[in-house]
């Protein structure tokens, strides 16, 4: 039986440099180290590996699709996450379609505009005596997959609300419109990476994953 420990490097199922940098900093901050005491090296998805079609119904299954494909294609331990925004007034949408809410290949800005347009339309239709809720949750699932099929899975979530106008220039995705309940009224995009990771859905999932990795040593 193969023995699985903390790998010396991981291949991330994303070529997004912001995501690579964020995960690298978080892993280092959590003290995730190789058996030799060095930081785990995090590499972006190679250009030779095509995007995986994310057609599963859950964040966990989408993350698993990406991690399995990447581990098999590279022969390396792969890490993949799938995260998204679930808005109460939209019955949980965008959900697993968060990255392509405005269509395949949509930019973050296009997705944001569509989200705000839909909420504005619903708000105008709502009873003034009972204002529409702008409550939402960010959810994240992370799968760490070895080429031999062994895997670890972690999840995290954070509650908050959608503000009416984007604010802040940090982060990515829906960060400029999400105000976490655990924060001080700022959006994720107005926070430093350290502030965001302390309370974010991805930070929670990564802390869970780090604890599972520690149990392997």
C-alpha cells in the first residue's frame, strides 16, 4: 500500500496567477511543510493541460473532476477547488455556474453586472414594506488528488450579503460585491489577502485541508 504524506509540490488546476499566489501564501501561513521542512511548491496548471468541463452538480464533484484530470495528465499531486456564490434571493444562483454566470468565457466584470442587474430587478418588484434580502453565501470545495487515486477533500463557507455597487480592487470573482458577516462592512475586495483568508470560505477549506495533511505525517 502506498504511503501518502505531504507532497513537495502541488499542481493547481488553475492558470489564474492571483489564485496561485493566494493559495501559496495561505499554505505557507498555515505552516504546511514537506517532510524535509521546506514550503510546499505550488505550480499553475501547465498550458498543455486543457480546461476540464465542469458539468457536475456540486462544488465537490466539480473540484474532483479537475483534480482527477490534472493528476492523471501530469503524474503529480493535483489540487483543485471549485467555489461560488449562492444568493438567497436567486434561489442559490449562481452556484456552480458562478464562473460562467454571464455565459461561457465571461469575465468577472460581466458576471458581476449580471448579478447586480438581476438583484436590482427583483428589488424593484419587491414589497417596500418587506425589502428583498441580499443575503448570500460563498462556498468552496477543495480536492487534493494523488495520481494513484488517493484524495483528501475539504469544504468551507462564509455568510454575508451582496452590496449594491462593487467596492475594492483586490481579490477576484465576486469579491467586490460580497460583504462578509464576520467582517467590518468592507467587501472581500477591500481586504488584504491575510484579512480575507482569515474569514473566507477558501480560507476555511484550506485550514481543514492543512489539518488533514498534518494527519498524514
